[in-house]
């Protein structure tokens, strides 16, 4: 039995080199998920995530105009964290019940990765606040959020803040995190 090297650095017994090469190629294909079966499994999952995001947006929008009341969790009145918790709960998804617990429990994302249903957290001098990213609801090319609590929780109903990043320095200067539930 002679010894040779594969790719110039892996020493193997000559008689087994072809078997080892085939095994390495199969392992690589498995690890990168390039089989047709893997691709067909992943696509429906991505579709389901998109579908649930649209359902979450619709559930959130159905609550427009509901009154803000500090410490409430719906369905008739909401505070900011109770609102987002209630919306997700309608789809069988449990998240913590206050902003101080929600933010560290959820997956951190970058602002450029925001998808409808993601959450944006702000820190104000006396409290934290959360709004839900809705995407571009009015079709003008900028992103909008749904909000329970108004500016600095002044008592507004559940409302939409259009052009969130462009026209709302009170909120955007206070951002401390972007989170995804899905």
C-alpha cells in the first residue's frame, strides 16, 4: 500500500483516496445544503414566515383607535408592550409582557433588516417604549410603525406613525434596539 496526498496536504493510503474524496464531497454538499430536497423544504418555511408577518400586520391594524391605558394588555385598551404582546398572542406566539423583559428576550436585528411585525424599542427618561414596524403602508417609499401610547405615552389611541425615521426625532433619537420575534 502506497501513501499519496489529496489536494496536496491530506495524506491517505493510495487505495482509499477515491473513497475519501467522494466522502468529503458528500459531506460538503450536506453541510452547505445544496441538495434539491433541502431547497424545497426551506422555501415553504420562508413563505410561512411572510404569511405570518402579513397576518400580524393585519391584526395590529385592526386595533387602530383602541385607547391607551398604562399597564393594560387588551383587547379593549392597550399600553405599548401589552399591544405588541397581544398582537403576537393572537397568532400563538408568546412574548414577555413588558418592554424591559421583551427587548433582551428577542432576537437582535439591524435597522436595515426590519420586516413587518418587527419591534423597535426606545428609552425615554422615565420609561421604555416599543412600536411595531409595519413597512411602507402609505406607499411613499418610507417606513411606518403602529404605536400604542403616542409621543412619550401622552395617552393617544393606537395609531400609525407615518415616515417614522424621517419625521419623528422624539422617537428615533431614543432608539435602543431593533428586535424580531420571528
